[in-house]
């Protein structure tokens, strides 16, 4: 079962989907960040990034992923944010 969450960003609706069985862990190893995920988790992250990349999504639109909610226990928080400024 896929979970869909709709978010209205600057009057534009974006749908973020979580694939069934998605497992995503984010670790901070000091000098680098590791995102470890199963196939469903990778598809979920790819979908989130594509949703933020859609035309009409405003600069600064973002999605917070947090431990014990969308991410595995022990994960550090992850923010996916669109930034069109150069």
C-alpha cells in the first residue's frame, strides 16, 4: 500500500508518496551524510524530489523527514528543499 500526503505550497498542491515497506535511514558520519534505503525507500525519495522539481513549485518549498516518522530510528533529520537561487 502506498501512502499519499498532499501539501499545498503557495496555492499549488503537491503529492508526496511513501511506497509500501519504504525504509530510509540518514546518518551523519561527521564529514559526510549517508542516506541508506531499500528499493521502496529510494523510490520514495525520488518521488519526493520529483514533486519538489515540478513546474510551479516555489523557491523555498521543502519537506521535513524525521526520525521515527518517515525515517528509521537513530536517523538524523533530513530536509529536502527547492532552491532556484544561484
